C-alpha cells in the first residue's frame, strides 16, 4: 500500500502561524465533541478516523498511542492532576507533529515486520538490512545492532524499542514527504 504523505501532512496544521493556529483550534474542537477542553485517547482515536479521515493512521494504533503519550507528557496541565492524563490545546500541536512522526516509524516498522506479527525477528531485521540502511545509514554489525535495539532481551524488536532506536538514528523513510513544519 502506498501512503499519500502529502495528503497526510496537509491534514495536520502544524505551522506556527496565526492561520494554522486557528485551524488547529478548530480541529481541536472537532476532536473534543463534549467541549471539556481535554482530549482522551478514545476521542483522539475516533477523531483520526472521523475528522481527519486518515485510515492508514487510524489503523496504526501503536503510533497513535505513542503520539498520545508523548503529547500528554509534554507539560504540566493547567487542570491539575486530571489534565495530566489528557491532551490539552497547548499540547495539541505537539501531538499532531508526534502523530506524523510515529506514523512514519510505524510504517518503517511494518515494512520490516515481514510476517505482520507486530514484532521484528533477527531474521526479518537481517532480510530488511538494505532498506533499513536507506533510512538510517550503514549498519556494520547487524547482529549487534539488533541486540542493541532489543532492550528487553526478548529476542524480538517491539515497536516501542524500534521507536527509541529510530529516534536515535534519525530514521527517515525514502518515500515520505518531509514537508511538515516542526519548528
């Protein structure tokens, strides 16, 4: 399946302009159907499907979860402890940026996970070495790199482990549209 990265980026108003901030506020309000000013994971998940209409991202639940967790941990809530479990508007831009980035990591992970079991085995990692090197650069010791990523020592790379490695390696898919403002 080919991802339309340009279309995805166009639906995520991340630029730091007055116009895009207004778009973000309107989008936040659409994500927040009960109007309480905070977004739960369920509201975010539903809005990705119903408001953004991005099925590829909606189907990437681990990417949504990682972006949600990153955004809600971004700062201290203005609502006390209650708000720390939710995304507030001041965290929403970071959520959108994180969603786009974690979706890219999810896509790379899925392209490496040949059998689709949501884990990457050493065999899968070795078989995908040439495409992984396009995303992160040369890997000298493929077995050592796998062991470094597999931080829990389970013999498989899980998505959270892959993300930590991808961030450290500045993973960048060759076919995505990097035209998204991250300043």
